[in-house]
């Protein structure tokens, strides 16, 4: 079910608050014509605010109440009233059913019955539009009914009557068929995935078996030789199969690869590979583990595969960071680090010997630098905070094709190290700033620091008095309030002198008062009523402004209104306007 | 003339030196920015009456100039204002040469990104002209991380199409952005390319503005410039790319009160980001030396501005016309149905004209999509700065403005026309004027268009259309001779005869350019984020009120935090333009609403009580404000407005219209005590009748359905 995102922010409406709404509602449905009139006037102001967004229920109610008031005033004949009622009723039926209308016109009767509007109201509307006008009696009856309907369906339910759930539950059960179809499709794809996943596991297990065999044989033969034997024929076949599988569903293959027991070795596997567990802060993959998987990874190496692998590894890391599995996250981070290292273009190997270099290159999954999606990598890395994050982050930041500004990098690194430090601050952030004694990483520690300081100060000044340190804390609020400097105030005042305008100099924290509220304003909805007013009538003005006059003086004189059109100086409209103007005096 | 121009150029150079001074980069970027803004605004106000360019643009390559579609106009200029030409009239031939040679180049180079890429006639020296693609950035762009700016070397004909915002300065050579030519030594210009509009394209024009320089000298100069802006290790790659006909541009991040203010609204954070389409077609190049500056270059898959042949011809014709008639300025009217690209064409035209004249006048007749003001306003502006972004990025106070109060004129056609007439009377006829009209071109809307053409002695009509659907008849001079307007009517055909009788020379005739828009989505309203007209209206208002923010970077202040102005109820009249409101309840409409600040000649004094207008007059409007609150006890209105106090003092009338404050200004108020007024969490739109009046257009009757089948 769709959840509205606007709920939090609220809707802009024409009434100041619920009190104003309630007042209008009460007055609209009162028996007192004066009160009803008051409500109508207020609705006229609402329409001014709403502009084109006035709710049609409000508008229809106002129209019908207007008819009632005029009816009760006794100043109009029955025929006048029928016309008035007729228009109001017709508009109500048309407007209220408008939303029900689909692409194809449907009969009003049916639309109305959906809304619990009886047929006789619709017939009344038909009579008014294209048949014999109904009698006043019917009009009054219709008006009364519709007003009650509006009260029931709109006014009394609106503003926090909590009926929304009822309405939402209606939409259930409509799309049942689609739902079934979708479920079926899902099931099929799921089934397929499971099958290929099984296959991937089988392939990987056979690879592992083969590798273990070679590894054991190799251990027996010669411990010193750093060379792994050439892949056997069986191995080549397995690799070919895996490669073929990767073509179709590399995603599933990677999913299987990063499971425990594969690229993340189990304890038993580690023992048989004779690897001891190392410390988890710097994610450095044991060489044996790397070499174990190297034949496979070298085979699968492609830009797409590497991308996908990195992506999946990061996703995995993110999940792990939540469950805190140290062993697993160490290996995942190790692999990430390894892949990025392969891609590194750093030249820090200047002093190595040829043999060292050869050995180093041997352990690389791929040789050629590939274009990684650095932005995404960076985001993924930051999304998966763990012990190794600072390390990985630094690797990424250094390798980026277009590195970020140095200070940004430092800040990021620092932030990440602060974040990942956790309880044991074992790892040093790679870029340590001097002169930062103990880290202030959270608001609490900041408060703690301040508290200690203020206490110390108090203590120094008045030994023996220990005050409540909380009072000494400055209030942490962003100051949005505009503070005009005395100069600016004086300047503005000087420019406004002689005019009725002034800069408000009241000592008011305006930031506390929302638009539409001023200090001392009552909550009473009738607080803005104007008791006395005067009206002025003005005619169209010459648009030229004071400063504009001098600006355009020459133009104004030399350029009389140029009419090059059809010789007529004044159009009919102009003349009729002039006439109208003359009559006024 | 030449000496005057020379002097002016010196002025330019001086002011530019200040900006270009390497020392300025040592300042914190913020203050430098503030200064720059300040200077830019000063420039606008000071109105330097000078030509921008030393030389007109030269044609990139020769291409015969096509004659405009319909040349009706007699070469003799019937509209000259006597001998008022002055020095301009004696203007030397090289001036007009500039114009015409420029016209040629417009025809060609304005092909812009895409069409350029396909043209074989381009004189390209090194790199292939066209959009700079991902790999190319490695060679041609270098980022200075310390000052956070990027130097980009572009070869002639290369284009950079992007989303985002930045400050662009041309260090060497010349580049063109949306019709405006930026040349080395000129000030920096802010560019805005938000997701809601067609992305901006920077095109390298290549040829050095100073032909006397030898190739080698040019190359050395360009290299020297690159050296000045980049440190030793970073510039190496770039130096090999630079040649005498390359363009070197500097891109810097742009941070203005506008961008900060928009960024403070959660919904608008991505205004300068990628459009959903860019993402869908993955045309963004995310990892380039430009990322981090606030702009994202786009691949070829994202189309920049598409200019049809007719579009270029019209632009070319109009530039020619301005060259011909430097003394009797052309009056250009741009019309067409909704969403055919009027506004974009206007900006392009104005920018192109600004390459040659110090200013262009602009008369806004479209109430809905206003260029320089919030909507609901008619205005006359003097444009001195190029328009390198959509309307909400240049909410500049027009010279004259009239508050109409609604985003369409249909409720009061007479007041609409009267307002326009009184604006027209203020046009000084010394500069070319571009008149923008509304997209309502049917029925009465068309009649109004006819009126405007007749009343304002238009010399050039640009009529845009799209698709095959005929929205309105072609506005040929012959057609106009017999069509009825709302206020004007065709002359009575007297027996005495035709126009050439002597009393009415051929002055009523005008040149018609017909443009057929061919961009994707022409004639349809935009559907992406921030493209709908109400969103654009809100953005314009937010752009307007962003002027309240301090030019120095700092916290963005919500509107309610500003110290308001106050004025007694009896000193200003209040009027509601768009509906009838009961006078005693009028403050319920006015409170926390957008008001137009207007000036009446009549003295307003209400003996201590509010003054209400009985009807809406046509009167000058100087700006907008928010009626922040009403103090009933003391009889004061509180107003928040960016209008300067020296202008505010003249205001004695507050007009309310159907153009309302953006909802987000009311719903997003933070730090307030209690609930904000006029905002509710509990209004349910699920209830019948809770929504606004909604008109379904094109409802199909069941009978019609059968026919269709």
C-alpha cells in the first residue's frame, strides 16, 4: 500500500488553525442567518488564499448556504430562488462526480450512487439543466439534503476524524489476479536461481578439491619453491566449465564464491593450508589463500567480473558490519584490498629487484589497470563501515582516477577512522593530526569536556563551590534570527524617513514566530476581523516611477503614444471606459 | 567611435584584471565570490554603454547565408526616429561587417553540439569537434585541488554539455554558451544548468579574437595562461594540448544566495543534479576532473539544445536586422503555443544580441512563464547580462513592472492590454526589444496577439510551432490586415485605396520568421521533476526571495527569521485582484500571503483603519513581499521583502493575487514555537470533494468510442 510522503510535512490550507475551521463549520450549519453569512464571508477570504485550489466541497456548501440565506431573507421571488438553487445544485452534482469520471463518460446516476447520492438528486440536476425547472419546494428539499450529505461526507470527517484507514482498506482485493501471476513468475525465477546456485557450488567444490590435491603434493615436494605447478588437465577442464558458467550467471557464481568455505576459508581449511589467524585491523590476505584462488580468478578476470565482484564484496561487508563477524569480514575486506591493489598505479616499487617484481606480479589477479567506477566504490566503501574501512578508503582515495582535494581526503579518512574506532581504539588513523589530545568524537564527549572545563573554572574562581555544570553549557541552537547591525538599521531608517514605512525595532525573536503569526496574537479565530475600514477608488496609473521619470525623461517627451495601427486613437473599449469614468462624477 | 570603444575595452580589461588577479585566489573562495557577485550586480546597475566584443565573431567556416523565409520589409527604414542616429548612424563599415559576418557564423556554429558533429565542413585542426567524451577529459582537463577549480582546454568546435552550476571564465580564445560569446579577458559568468531544462552547452569557437597574433605567439600566450593557473606537476599534460586556436576555460564552483537558499529545501536539493532522463540513459560522466565543481558533463546520448534549420535562419535573420537597423531598433515579437520553446529562443536571441549591443529591452507579455519576475506580472526589463540559465536563476528587478495577479489573463483582457500599453509607453526605442507573448493562441488569446502586433508596431514576428497540429493561423502581414483583435480592428477598406496612399506608408508590415521546433517533446508539457509550470512558478518565487539571504556564505535563513518592515494599516491600501473577498475578512486572505508592492499616485490615508481598494487599478509594482503578520492592536502590517528601503518608501498599495507563496515556505518553517498557521497534518484528500476543481479535458462519450472502433 502506498504510503504518502507528504504526511510529515502537512498540507497548506486556508484556515489558520482547527479553531477557525470549526468555527466556520459551526456557523455554516447554524440556524442563524447572520452566523451563516459570517461563515460565507470567511469562505470568500479562504478562496482568496486557495486561489485555484479551493476544495469543491467547501465551494458547493457555500453556494447552497448562500441560497438558503437569500431564501430566508424573503426578498426574492420563488422564480428567482429556483434559478439560484438550480445553479448551486447543478454545480454540486457536476463537480462532485467529476473525480469519479474516467476516460470515458459514464452516466451521472451511476457515479452518484457510488458516492451515496440518491438518484432523485441527479434527476433534479437533469431537470434543471435540460428539462422543466423544478418547483421551489423540490429545490429546497434538494438543498437541504445535499447540505446534510456534505456535512456527513466531508465536513464532519475532515481534519482528524481518523477515517483514512477505512478508505484505504477498500482498495484491497482488486488486483488479486495480477498478484497471483506475479507470485508465480517470482517462484519460477527463484527456482532457476537455486538450481544455478547449486551448480556453482558444485563447480567450486571440485575446483577446491583439485587445488587442495595440488597443494598437498606441492607441500610434500618442496617447501621453498614459490612456484605452483601448472594446472593439471582436470583443472583446466574445471576452469573451462566455471568460465562457461560465469558467462551466463556470473552474479550467482560470485554469490557462491564469497560464501564461507570458498573465498572466505573456514578454520579447517586454514589449518590444512597451514595459515594462522592474523590481526584483523589491516586486511592483508594470507598469500596462500590468494594463491589458492588465483588460477580461478585469473581465468575469470574481466572488467565486468571485477566490477561485480567488488560490488558484491562491499555489499557483503556492509551486512557483516552489522552482525559483527570478524573472521568473515576480515577476509572479505582482504579480498577487496587485494583487488584494488592489483589495479593500483602506484610506483612505490622502485627499489625492488627483478625477482621480487616477478614474484609480486605473479600474485596479481590481473595486470592491466581497469577503469573502476570510483564514485560508486567510494560510496560502497563508506556504506560498509568496519575495522578495515580506513585502510580500504585510503586505498581507494589514492587510486582514484581523479582524486579528491587533499583536505577532503584527509577529512574523510579521519571521519572514517573515528567512526570505525569503536570501543578499542587500537588502530591509528593513517593521517594523524598532531595537537589533538584526546578525540572529541561525539556530542557527549564534547559536553563532557565542557563540563570538566567549566567546573575547573568555577573551582578556580570560587574554590569549594560546585555548581550545576549543566547551566554553564551554552545552548546549542543554530541562530537563524537575522540581526541587523546598527549601521544597517540606521541606513534603512534614513532611507525610509518621511514615509510611513519603518524597520520593525521591537525586540522580537522573529525566528520563533512562523509566517502569519506575530507576538501577542490570540488563538481566537476572529482575531483578524476588520471592524472599521475605508475604501478608495483609484484609476489606472501611469506606470512611470519617481526614479524612472528622470531616467526616461527624454523618451517620454519625444515619444508620444505612437499609434501606427489603424488610425483610430481610441477603440470602442477605450471610449466605453472613458464614458464609464465620466459617469462616476 | 573607435576611441570610445577602445576606452570601454580598457574598462573591461581593468575590471577583469581585478577578477583575474592571481592574488584573488588566495582569498577565501567565499569572499572572492561575494565580491564577484557584488561587482556583477554593480555592472548591471552601472549600465556601461559599451559593446562587449572588440570584434564580431568570425564565421567558423563559410556557408552561404540563406535569405529569411519571408522578406516583406522594404530596405528603406520607415521607422527611423528622425536623425537621432547620431554617431551610430555614421558607424563605420567594419561595424556592420562585424554584424553580417557574425550572422554567417551564427548560421553555422549555432548548430551547436549535435549538428556540428555531423558536419564535414568544419575546419578542424586537431581534435575532432564534438562533445568531449570521457577519455578526452584525461587529456584536456586538469583540476587544481588547492583552489578547487578546473582548467579545460577545448579545441575548435568541441562542446561541453553539462548539468549543474559553475562559474565560467574564458582564459584564452572564445567560447559560446547559449548564443553568448565569452572572450578571453572578460568577466566570469555564472552558468546554471538545472535538471528541469535542456542542458547548457559550451562550444569552443576556436579562432583567436586577435588575428594579428601569429600562431606561435598565440600558442605561447595560451601556454603562459595555463601555467599561471596550474601548478607544475598538473599542467604538464595540458600544455601539450594547447595550440593557438584552442580555447582555455576556467571552471569554478558557484555558490550564491540562490543556490544556498534552494539547497535548504529538501525537495530542491537536486535541482542542479541530473535529470531522471540523464540517469535512465546513463549519459552522465561521473568521474571526470570536473566532478567536485558542481557540474556533471553529459555524454553524447544526452541531447543538448536542438536547433532546427528554421530556428537558425530566424536567429540569423534577426541579427542581420539589428545590424541593418542600428538606429531604428527592431521590435521583435516571439509567439507560439505552449511548450514550443519560446522562452529558450528568447534567451538565445537576447544572448546573441548582447554580443553586439550593451543592452536589449524585454517586454514580458506572458503572465505564466515570466522570465525576470515571479509569475502574474507584466514587465519591461533592460537586459545587460546574458541569460545563462532558466528564469528562476535571474530574478532581476525589471525597470518597470505591473502586477496583474494571475498566471493567465483570461479574467480581465482589458486590464491585461491596458497594462501592456502603459509598459509600452515607457520603451525608449533606442535599443532592440524582444516581446515575449503567452502560449494562449486560440480564441481571445489570438485576438490579443493581433492587438499586440498592431499596437506595438512590431517589425519582426517570430512564430514558433511544433508537430503537424496547427495551433493558430500563420501571422503573415496579409493575414493581419484582415483579422480582428480584442481591441483593434482591421482598417476600413475605403474607396481611396491601399496602404501606399502616402499617409500610411508600409510601416505596418513586418517580417515573419516561422520556426518549426524539432526538439524532443516539443509541444508537450514537461513531465520530469521541476518541469511542471507550478513548480517553475515556485522556483521563480524562491529565486526572488533568495535575494534576502546575505551574499556572504552563512546559515540559510528561513523567511520568518528576517526582521520585518512595519507600516500602519491606514498608510497602505490592500486589494485582492483575483476574487471578491468580504472587506471585513480581507486580512484573512492577506495574512502570510505573497503581496505585490505597488505605488498609487493617490494619497492613502485611512484615519487609523485599513484601506481597501474597490477595484484593481493598473499601477506600477516595485517588487514582492510576504505579509509576515498583522498586529491588530497597534494597527501595523509586518512585511518581509528584498526590495530596497529607498524604493519601499514609495509603496502605498499591497495587491494580492492568485499566485501564492510556495507551500514549502509555509510547511518547512523550522525553529518556531507552536504549530505553523495555515498548515495541517489532518486534511484528508481521500474524502469526496476534498480536492480542487479538476477539469478533465477530452472526455470521450460512449458514442464516440463506438465510432472510433
